[in-house]
C-alpha cells in the first residue's frame, strides 16, 4: 500500500459531498507503474492486429454490460446528466465496435512499386502517456486509447483528479476484456510525477486533451525529451448561420451544440455567428428554447443542464460572463450562478458580442452562448477565423456548394455543414492554431503513435 498522504479528492458537483479520495503515486512508486506498463507492452505488441481487435470488441461488450454502473460514476464524479451519461458509454462501445471491425485494414502492410520487394508497415512504439480531462471520462479516454492500443502500444492514463474512479473502472474492464495486465494502466499523479513519467525512457509519446497552458508546458518537456505528442487543447468553435439556412434546424442544433454536457465540450458551439438579416429571428427562437432547458439533479431523467464539474470552473465562467457584459455584451438570459448546494450555472445567452470581448476571444467552458452578428457570409468567415483557436466549425445554409467553398477558408481542423461537429471514429478529430496538432480517431489516430517503417529488400544476384 502507498505511504503517500497526497490525495486526489472527488467531490460530487451536484451536492458538494466528498465521494472518494485516491492516493497519488509518488516518484518512488512511478517505476513500478511504468514497469508494469512496459511488461504489458511487450506482451501486447506481439499480439496480431486481428487478435487485438477481438479484445476491443470484448471491451465494447463489457461497456454495454456495465453501462448503468459507469453512467452512475459520470453523474456523481463530474455531474453529467444521466441520459447523456448513458449515451456517452454507448458511444464509446460503438467506437470500439468500429475499430474492431476495421482495425486490421488500418495496419495492413502496404506494398510499394520499386522493382524490389518494398513495403511500408506500422509498428508499435511503446508506452503512450495520456493526460486526459474530466468532461468525457469514458468516451474521451476510449477515443484515444482505441487507436493507441490497436497500434500495439501500451496506454498509461493520467486522469483528471475528480474522475479517478471512472479511470480505475476502465482499467479493470480492459483487463477483463483480455488486455495484458499493465497495458492499460492508471497513473494518478501530481504534476511533478507526470513530468518524471514524460522523461522516463520507456514512455515514447504523450497525448494531451486539455487547456493551452498545460498542453504547451507538457509539449515543451516532451519536445526536449524527443517524445512524440498529440495535443487537443480546446476551442472557441464558430456556429455560422447564413441567411438561407433552415432556421428550425439551425436553432435546434445550436441549443444542443452549446448546452449539451452543460456546455463543457471542446467542440461546442461557443461563438454563434448570425448573418444580419436573420439574426433577430434566430435570437428570439434561441433564447426561448434555451430558457426552457431543465436545470437540476443530474440523476433526474428530465435534466438537461447539470452542475459545472468543479466550483472553481463555475467561478471562472461567472467571471467571463460578467466581464463580457462590462465590455458591452447584452445579457439576454441567465448570467448568475444559481445559489444553493452544487455548482449550478443556468443557460446563459449574451448578444452583441464582438472581437475584443471576453466571450469572443476566450473559450467559455460552460452553458454560455455568445451571439455575434455578421454583415454577410464573407464577414462571418472572417469573424470565425478571428480566434486563437481552430478546432472545428459548423456552417448552416441551403447552398451546400457555397458551404464547401466556405470550408476552404475556415482555419479549423473540421468543418460540418448543416450538422453539429462530432467526434466520430470514421473521421479524424483535432485542430490547428492554439487548438493543438495531431489527430485522434480514424486511421489517423491509429498511425499517430506507430513507427511507419519502410522495408526495401533487394534480391542478390545468383
């Protein structure tokens, strides 16, 4: 048993009650954790891709078997509404199903025409350290782990301190699914031990989903250590509604895109950019529907908006809202933290947002919609690009040919036309600018942490 006294404390954000405390691994214990992951890697990397896919399929089955238990963890650890928590577990299972069905083809040896026996293949690298956030404790972990494990690597998970219970539950399920012990393991650690893990010679790469400050610091250290990195550092995604859009569909999507998971999504519709001729009508419909969203106990089946995951995060949201209003934004709905137990913040809508205001320039990670008016489509694109972030964007218009041309000009990792941005195993997810680099999901996510090895064999003359 660990002798360390430092703990990760998990607090139920709906009640403020302490759920559990988990000892942090200290430096003296790190070697055993990494050593176990290294042992798991050597066993797992020798398993053929087809057999790895069998394990991924088993894990999908186990997620479905334990859906309600896992969903309950998501509710109590980070406040996700129960219906959305169940959907997250099912989404993770479906993602693993997809990888299990298509994974072998992603790792097939590819011949190259050279006149000799030449081919390219993807080989495992080693242990990948994953520094993951709290907002999707099952899906976020699975979307990265699926590709990393399919590639034959070991996955060392450093979870956010408030969702350690979810991480440990996944570790147990992976072992039950047939993954060699240590191949998926949890590193519950503070920053100094995480830094030591990055420097460890058995750790070959780091993937980070989180804030710009933490991501850049980890990437800087990983760069000094010549470790490969993938960074997904959030965004301030534009949701562009042009004058010819189907407003019924656009408003309904914007409500989901901004308020699902209590607004705590990297690819949420954080900046809603409206062409001037439809701005008033869209705004009226949007505010009415946002006001009707049910805020409450995340265990209630009718709840759509649960608590913010942590008290300090709610304070930051309140600061950003108040600052935007002081800068000239017009508060149309919400705007103040809800009094009483729990970290509740209501659906909030701010109109008249412009570049230079907090809600335009910063990422607000909560149920706050910033409404921005554009003169025309060109102005909407310019406003969308006027951001330090570049994760994804959504464009709503009946002219899909024009939308395809607009996509050429948007400085983001993914463009979705008449559809909300999604993380789907069939397509890569990732960003540009301060949203990071590298990709998760699809074959791109599998190949990020593999050795792309070229083999050229000449036949000796007889």
